[in-house]
């Protein structure tokens, strides 16, 4: 199964590279419902994700975003494991724009064989002019489901549906400050039905941050980070920190990044054992996004 995942990831990478050779000069953002219409502020981020985290961007109605998140092993594993390249984990997902302000998505991760799903709704859209709105506000709610055969073997409890499930909700408050710089804050609440340590809370409260700085027309630096307020004091896990570069190739967004988080959904990167940047416990990875317009776009949207 691992070989199959690796082959799928490599195939997606090859398709992306070949697509670059024939890409026309039209941005993926045209498929994200981000045309310059009215006084709406657009193109704050290049895609609906920063790296791990959701961004304030939305898909257009009828747009399907096929997304592969791929992360290798820790770079401090040394030359024997090719600095982590011999090991990998990934998430494959499909997001669909039901309306310009409502997106639904599903995904599956190799880590814990976890399924996840979410709903994303834009409450406010940053705009200028006589009816100016200073920020965009996007609400996200989702769940994850652990697919391992014996996820709680150490606890000796029955792994029923409810115990396998975790939930999260968050509000993304973001602003595009200039053509080059955008930022967002993401207050987040996460609930796990089962935790492995009885002294640990089932609920986690965290504050996320996403940044984007555009160097040139099609390349931008992106950062996402989450600070967990009530992490268990003896938990050696570090807060998830990811840094990368978005490359818009016309129809694709190809991202190269480094992260101390192995997991690629909210439950995973907030609660799993993240490594230390200072000790080299970070992974190199890439994200691929390809958007297909399945329905004719509404010009008025």
C-alpha cells in the first residue's frame, strides 16, 4: 500500500511538471472564484490552503480541487535514509465549491489511515469602496475518523465509531494588506472523544496564523503556525510550524515546504508528536493542487 501511495505521488508530480511545459498564462486563481469583480479584494492566498491550514480563499461554484499533500521523513535521519526521502506520508483530498461562499471537502491520510471531511463558509468578504469590509471571515467545521484496526490497543477499550472520531471548528479572520502581503488569524477549538492520557483534556484551544508574501508574479513565501494554549504540560510535542513557497504554474499550484508536523489534518498536526526545528526534526514536502471547473462559472459571482 505504501508503494501505491508513493507511485501516486510521483505520478502527480510528473503530471505537474509536464503541465508546466504547456501551461497557458492564466492563473489558478481564476478557478477559485477570484476574478476582479466589483470592490471585492481577491488573491490574498494562492489556494484554499496555506500549507497545512485552511486559508481565507474559497473555490468558485462548480470547481473541484484535487489536492495531494506529500511529506517525507525527518531530515535528521541522515544519509542512510537520504535525509528522510526514503520515508513518506501523504494526504489525498477532493474539495468542491457548492457556491462561491460554501466549500465541502473530504480527504484520506496514510497516517492512522485517517479519513477527514469539512465544510467551509465565507461569512464576510474583504472589500473596498462605499461598502468597505476590512477583513474576510471564513468559518470551518470538520471531523476526522481513525481507520486503524486497533487504534486504542494500549487503552484496552473497544474502538467504536464515536471513539475513533474527533471534531474541530475554527474562524479564519484575514486581510490582504497589499498586493504582496496577506495575513490571517485562526482561532480553533478541537475535541477528541478519546485521549491516551487521562490527565490530558479532550478539548484543545489553539490560535493559528497564516502569512503570505509575494516575491514575484507567480512565487510567494507562505508560513503557517499554531499555538496550543492548553497542551498537556509534560507533552513533548512542539507547536506545528511550516514554511514554504507557492509556485503558480497556470492551472496548478505547486508548493515546496518544510514542516515539523507529520500529520496533514487539524487533529493530526495539532495533537500528534511534532518535532523540534532546532534538532532537525522537520520534514521536506510538497503540495500539489489542480482545479477542474465542472460547472460553468457564474459571471456575476
